[in-house]
């Protein structure tokens, strides 16, 4: 059995639960996918690390065209960064043409051309 310690809800990206039906007993298998993290020890600025993580999610189709990006607060809590870092990451993604921001509506994945 594997035990994880010091895993907090904010660190979990996805949680899949499977029921394995066995004639003798029912087993529950939980699969955690941990959120990719940013590191202040990396030479790349935090906002660029965050922008790169989100860009990868867009390129892999985890965030689809027209889909809203997570809120600033969600990104702050998930990646342990400041609000200004999230805003700079959003600006970086806009500059790359990956997202569009609509005032009072949010930031959305840009349509691909």
C-alpha cells in the first residue's frame, strides 16, 4: 500500500475513483494526478512558468477553444503564486495569441486559425 503525506487539496489536479469488483471483496482504487507546480528556484520567472503550464494545457487540448481559463484566485491557490504573477501570465498568453480577455467576462482560450 502506498501512503501519500503532505498532499493538500490544492495540489490535486484530478482524482479518479475506480471500484474493482472482486468476488471476495470490493476494492476502491483512487488515482491522484498532482497539479504541475511552479518553482521560485527555477531561473525562469514564475509568470512565465505559469504561462508555459497553461499553454501546455491549451496545446494538449485540456483547455479547449472558447473555454474559460480558471479564475485568478483559483490559479493563485493552485500554483501558490501572487495575483500579479497570474496577471502577468495572462498577459503573456494574450501576447502569444493563446487567450483572449473580455472585460467583466473573463479570459478564454482563443480560437485556433
